[in-house]
């Protein structure tokens, strides 16, 4: 069993064994091997490490540093993907019965996204981002807005 980071379930890291003929294997056996190699269940592999316990640990550390952590930085957590899917479904349902309300929600989300994209791109403070996040969609108090 290898190492798995939360949200990278298809990337199990381990120290593969390099056999004398150059073959990589994840199988533990009594067979002699020349090195541990940083490896991932997705097929990625890195460099050789000594065939020792420290070499195994170094191989797994290489997998995490050079392969897994960079992937994790761009991987959307499952719960966020699920929440987005739920919001999309709610807006789609709302648009069937109250299209003007759905437009207002979409306008609000668009504004929110624009502020957050700018903040992420420019390194704006988390406080400004939080202030944008807290701005709710205002209920209609009068005649419908025209778009």
C-alpha cells in the first residue's frame, strides 16, 4: 500500500523496486533489487534511490514533492465540485419557474467570480475577498429588473 493525499485518489505514491534487468515492480518479494524508484499509480515515475528503508522514504518523498503536491495545487476538491453541481442544478431549476430570479443569481455569481479572479491574480487581501463573498443576492423589493 502506498501513500494517497486527500483529493488525489487516482495518484497513489510508492517506492517501486528496480530489478537488475531494469524492470520496475511494486511487488514485494525476496528477489534482489537495485534501487527504489519514486512511482505513482498513474504511471509517473521519478529517480532512483538506494535500496534501503531510507531510500524507500526518499522515493515516496520525491513522489509527493515532485508529482503529487503540484497536482494537488490544481485539483478541485470533490466536495467543491459537488457543491458547484448542486448550485448549477438549483439555478437550472429556478430558471424554469422564475427566469428573472435566475438571472439575478447569475449576475451575482458573475460579479463574485470577477472580484475573486482579480483578487487571486493580484494577491488582494483575504478580507476583500471575504467582503465580496458576504454580499448576498438582494430580494426584489419593487418592479422586476430588465436585463
